[in-house]
């Protein structure tokens, strides 16, 4: 069902109730061109909260430190930054008059 934006503006609450009751999609138009769509929310929509419960299993200790060397602390990745241009940290002074 298509409806002009001006009509939608004046009858918004009534149209929202109608969409909820009938389940039909309402297309709102400006100068005959569709610009928005009002659709009903499915009645059986379940919450997304917790939908993946019991789908992941944790094996082993995930809290304790590992025996692997962390390159950020050992400097093992410093070579990645050597080719980057050096930034100039000088600021231009603006003279006050």
C-alpha cells in the first residue's frame, strides 16, 4: 500500500496501528517516488540475547599466561616500523602581536 508523505504525517498513529493489525507493508512516497517503508514487527520475533548459548566450548585454561613470547614486549616486530616515514614533532609558532 502506497501513501503520500503528507497523508502519512497527518495520520501516522492510525497508519501504524493498521500496519500492526494487518501485517501489510506501507510505502511512504514523496512526489510519487518511494522514500520510506513501514513494516510490522513479526509477532514471534525472539530476542537475540543468548541465542548462541551452549554453542561454544572452552577447553583448557584461558586465563593464565602462555609460554609464547609477546612480540610487542620483545621488540620482535620493530622491523615493520623502520620503513615508515618519520613524523615531525615541531610546531609552528604563531607570533602574538
